[in-house]
């Protein structure tokens, strides 16, 4: 009993020692982990911006294709590289802006020659752009004494930007903003005066100019509206100011050109033609398919005319001679007699002649001579012999067939 208690005490002490060692050798820290996107946020990279607009009272429209223009006084965030797939869209877009629409595009869209033809904002050649990109790719290494065991959370890269002098502020007073996610490229050069702008150390980041009765806003950092950037720093304020959000404002997001599948579109637009085409194909296949029966009904066998009989006999004589014709006639008579006269096949020639004479009423001697194939006959004698054999065959009366 004492031994069991001692063992339990030692085991408990060992467990306490292990627990104390783990507690003194480990450190527990709290780390924030971003919640992974789900639902529409997985496929829509502008989902956070759109939800923010809805909470502010704006109307969000996200069409799958750029087939129609927004209403006047609306805002269009155009981020589709294939928006000018049809040439008339550029003309409609320009007319919409001149009529009072507000167009928001990224600076990269200015490479489009159709937009360059009527937008006064120009691209700048930045000589230091390559150097800045190299510095961004190769950050300054951390000092050797910096701890490498624990990594501190990454602080977003934010820069200070401000509304320039002489520009009406977006929120009542001229203020400084914290723009996170980089300034973006390429750099832009805007004419004066401008409606509104944001600038940093390297020039303008956002510029809005008047075009006709409407306006065009160019943004150098297209990451400003993305899900993982819009809530950093003052990006939300800058995004709302860029889109000119007011309660009831209608804002369109065109970032893709989704088209229905070809077969679905054909069925929707012209199902009548599709049905007629399928019927025509089915008829062609049915007409050319292999049939189970003959192409036409078999002709009814009729009795040959005298002319056909004479012609056939002459051809037979020409190819085989009179002897073969006599042998064929005798064979036909014997086949008929076997079916009508008992034991005909076992009889000799004389007995066969008598049996035929008794059944047909013809002369037995004449039939015996006609059945003899060894008799030499002239052409004049062949005709009566064939006639006698054919008459005997036709006079045989039907009777029950007997075994041969």
C-alpha cells in the first residue's frame, strides 16, 4: 500500500516538473490571422468597396457585360481591358461622359489610343521609375542583431498624400491622407485647372478633370479599391472621394466581359433556325442511312412471253448446243415425274416411259425414244422430241409426293 502511494507521488512530481519546464521554455503570443474570403468575395475583388458603398446609401450595379451605358449623372468604374471590343463603345462612352457621366479609370487605361484621342490627361515618362521598382524588389536587409525567431506582423506600406492648393477639398477642409498600397504606375500629367486631385512626393495619384458636362477621374493605384486594400489607412476615404459617393448615387462596376456560351446564345436568339437546321440534318441522315429492307418491292414473277422463250432457247442452243438442250428437257421431265409418280427414280428408261405414258396418255415407245440421250437427232427431229417431252411434263397430274 505504501509502495503504491510512493509511485503515484513520484509520477505526479515528474508531471509537475515537465509542465514547469515547458512553461519556462515557451512563450505564448497572440497573432491576428486574416479571415479567408468566402462567398462572393472569393470571385469579386471589389466586393468590400461595393459593400461599403451600399452602407453609405449608394446604388451599386455590377453588370456582367458592358452592353449598355449607365444613366446620366452616374459613376462608372471601368476596369475591363476588353471594354472596346466593339468600336462603337468608345463613341457611346465619350457621348455619355460629355452628357454628364462620371468615368473612373486607372492610369494604365490611358495607353488605349481611343481614350487618348479625347482625354487631356497624359502619361509621363518617369526616369526614376525603374530605380524605384528595383528598390521595391530589393528591400534593405534587417540588421544582424534583429531577432529572427519571432516575426512581427507586417505593417502596411502607407504614404502621406494631400489635396493640392487651389482644389476644392472632398470633405470640406483641405487635409492629408494616408494612402496604403503604393502610389502606382504610370505617372500622369493633368492640365490645369482640375476639379479635384491627390498628390504625393512623386506627383499626382488621383486627378479629376471636366469633360463636357461630365468628368473623368484617373487613378494611378488601381489597388485602392481591392478587398485587401480599401480598409487600410485612409484608402476608404480616398476611394469614396474618387467615386464621388453621395446618398442615392448610382455607381457601375465594369471589370469583366462575361458572355453566355455560344450554344446558349444561339438557342436564345434563334431557336427557330436551330430547330429547322436540326430537322434538316436528321432528314439528310435518315435519307442516307442503311435500310433494313430492299429499296423497292420485289417484282411479281410472271409468265414469259413467246418471244422471250424463243430468245432464251436460241441463246441456250448457241452456247451449249442441241444435246445440252435435250438433256435439260429430260431433267425437267424427270424432276416433275419424281414428284408425281411413285418410285419413278428406281425405274429403268423403258419402265419410266410406260409409267409416263400411263399417266399422260402419250405413246410409250415415242417417250422411250425421246428419253434416250444416245440417239442422234437432226435439227428437224429435235423440235418434235422436245415438244413431246414438254407435253408429258405438263400433263402429269398432281399427286402426293412419294419417296424415291
